[in-house]
């Protein structure tokens, strides 16, 4: 794919988001990255002519500014997440992912693009589809997830973001199409073979592994490749390492 494509990336300074950024640039794609601190970008990318860095707090951006940033974008990728510290998990904003998802989607709708923009959200296997049962989830696991979302704000936040896409954006929105990527336990490693499932395949007690590089690769495929998008739009695909 060439630089004729433009993608807005949020969360590009995170461990997975940084890999998404590097892979997009490596594919020759124009990237607009909204980051709170440009100094936290992956090494060696700041001078890339394909990258436009917007140093700002996404949740504090004026609606007009956010609409301007999504203008002309073919896709929006969100790798936002809560920092894995006590303050990051329990402190504000507890609804970071949900509010960011809502603001970005509403900005796209306000722009009324001629062709729908792909919105790709990174979630986790703790997220369930609200409008369909997950056959792999038994009553004990469902109860454990209810408890988890009550005690750990990021778990509730990720679920609410997926709920918004499923219920509020839906499958027939003329301006926004979406997919929620659900990795299992994230690990380091290079891009390798991975497997995609349309529903959960592992229990919370016996999780699978998912390389962050593989999550990044799949999110780039969704943003850039029509076949991948046709296969997974309006779904919550689970991605795990092969084998």
C-alpha cells in the first residue's frame, strides 16, 4: 500500500501502538499520530516524512480540531489503553478508551465522508460482544468478568467502548465501520504466524499468547486490505499466536 492512504493513529506511543506506527510507515502509509508526548514515540520515526505528529490530549481537543484531524483519513486505529501502574489503572480518566472512541466516531460522523472510515479498536479477550453470547464463557467466567469490571476500571472501560461500537454505531452506519481486535496475553516478539477466530477459544484460566507485533500486523491489514476488512468488519476477532 502506498502513501495515497492516510491513517489516524491514537495510542502510538504504547507498546502495541508503537509497533502499529512503525509497520504503517514501513508500508509507505501517511500517518497522523495524536500523542500526548512526542518524546515517547518509537526511536527513529519522528523524522519520517510520512508522519504528522499532533501533540495534544485527545480528550481535551476541541471538536472542530478533532474533526479536522480525521478529515481525509481512510481509517482510524486506536491502541489507547491504561498505563499498567496503580495510578494508571485506578486513577482518572477511568473511561479513556470509551470517551476517545466516542469522540473519534462522532468526529467522523460530523465530517460525513463519502466512503465509510474504518475504525479499528484494540481491546482484549476480557471484552464480550454485548449482542451475542460467547459460547466459550461459562457461568463462572461470566461472574468473574463482572467482578473484574467492577474492581478494575480498564476492564469496564474496554467493554463499554465495544458496547458503544456494537450498539450505537452499529453495522449500517454510513460513515463509520468498525472492528474490535481482541488479543490474549500480550508478549514481545517479531511478526510470526497467527490465528484469527470469530469467538473466544481459551478460558481466563488457560490463556493463549499473542505477540504485540502480530496484533499490529493484523490491525494494519484491517486498515489497508479490503479482503481482511470484508472478513472482519463489525466483528470482534480474537487473535492468538499460531501453535
